[in-house]
């Protein structure tokens, strides 16, 4: 009679379990923001990039960004709305069509009403004058909305046929909002291509 014994094979290391758990943790903590930026299409913008906002040659403006800005491509509608971010600051630049020239006088009141539709507690301060680097004249005021604070700016376009609205907001608890870089963008707006 033969003694048939089954000999155990070589033991496999069971390191794959902890490794899989570690990989999932790395993905969720460090890799998720990277995956999110790929999916959403955020794109870092080169310093000095000039954007054109407006639907056609008669109704347009230009603005320039410095270093460190990121374009949110998913939220941007070229020629009508640009959404950018610099650190904790979110900036939106929007084209506003004015059906009648007298609507230009009510731009600030209209902005206040529009902001309150989205957040009834939104507070838009009284407008003060703002002059862009190339000479465009606009209005600027403080803005508090959805727990964020910042500034709203409106530049009425030539012949009051349209306006450009810029809103820059950062969380109140932000340690160091990048307001200097935001101010540069707010004042870079121009209605002439040569000045861009």
C-alpha cells in the first residue's frame, strides 16, 4: 500500500489585500481631485492669456489673466461666460445683453435682484466708480453670497448696447484669497482689441 499524502504547495503571500486597501485610500484622498479635474476639464491658463467675451464683433470685450488661473471648461460658455479660479477665489465674467439703452441705468439694481433670486440673503453693496487700465468706466461694489465674500463689477459697453459683469468670490474663512491677482483681471477689461 502506498502512502499518498498531499503535500502543501508553496504558501502565497497575502499582501494584495492591504495593498488594495492602500490603493483605494490613495485614490480617494490624493487622486480624487486629480480625477475630478480630468473629468471636469479644468485647464491651467498661461499668464497673459487674453479672453474675448461677447457674441460678435459689435458686442465684445477682452480681459487678461495673470499667472495661476484655472479655467473651468465645464462651466464656461465661450463668448458668453467664463468661469475661472485662482486659489480660493472663483471669478465669473459674463456678457449681458441690453435690449434697450435705458437698461444700462438699471444694471446695478438688476444685478442685485438677480443675485437675490439665487440667494435671498445675498448682499450687494452700493456701487462705486471703477476705471480699467485701458480707460473703460464701470461700477464696483462688495458682495456677500452663499457664505462667500468678494466684489461685483459691471462695465457698460459702448453705446449701452451690452455690459460685462464680473463677480469674484472667496469663502469668508479663506486664509489668503488672491485679491491682488483678481484686481488685475477686473481692471484688465477693455472694449478695444488693441488695448487687450
